C-alpha cells in the first residue's frame, strides 16, 4: 500500500487539514491516509492546546465519512514530545512493505534539517510537501526531490499539487474567543463539538 501520514496538533481540525490532502490523494495514489494528532510538537512546546482526547475526537469526527481516512492515537498514547522519527519507527514496524509518505507544509522545509534524526526519517519514509507559498528545499536535500509517480518506498521529497486553503487554527480560536462564526472553516460536526464542550472560549464551561 501507499500511505499518506499527516502529523499535527489539529487544534482544532479544520478544512485546511483535509481539503488539500483529498485533492492530492489521487495523484499520490494513497490507499489510505492516517492523521496523527501530536501529544506535543517539538517546535510548539510553549503552547497550550486543547486536550489530546478532544483533538483526537475532532479529527475522527471530521474524517469518519471517508473509509480511506484514519486517525491514529500513537503519539497521544506515547506521551512526551512527539518526534516524527519515533512515530515512523512504530508505523514502519506495522507496514514493512508499504510506501510511507509523511506530509508536511512547505513552511517546514527551511527547518527540515533540524528535525530529530532526519537521516533516519529518510530511511523510513518520503516527505510529501503541500504547497502553500514559495518555500524551497535546502540545497543539501535537492537531490532527493522526485516526481510523485517515481518515488521509492522511502528517501524522497515530493511536491504535491493541492489547493491553498486560507484557514488556520489560530484564526478559528480567535473567532471562537470573539464569539464569531467558524462554520466556513470547519466541518459542521466539529463546530458543534467545539460549542458543546466550550473549547477555546474565554470563559470555558
């Protein structure tokens, strides 16, 4: 199988986490897509987030209507800082003969060489880059760039063709705090979940 893996805080899960992935799915020929909510991302250790169970639940709600979309609690169960290499080691053990594509936004390219055990990550998976702006691959990694149809089981960097969805979790949280509508930014079921549990409100219930 070819599996796309999307790690992130998903605080909350919104259209920008889903629409570009679904658009890129056919060209990348993913048999399944796995979302992995982080316990705590290494570059966001100073941020307070909604609880892991809430973020996991919102991701499940937003993806449950598509049988090829899955949500994994592997990082939430592990706890501590969520390093990509640790997650891929675990997933590779369950998918020894599959192609694993770790999906990132192009804003992550500049810091890619700072990721923990980046060489080991390339031994475990490819990177699929969602286009958001005009970020470039670090010079030392340019030889890894290849076309989607030619990518191996691991070790490559591939650029996806995807729509740019102008939405961010920060804007959603701001709107909620200001008592503004978020119906155009998230799945209606996610909006109802947020409202029901009083998430991101200045005066949470």
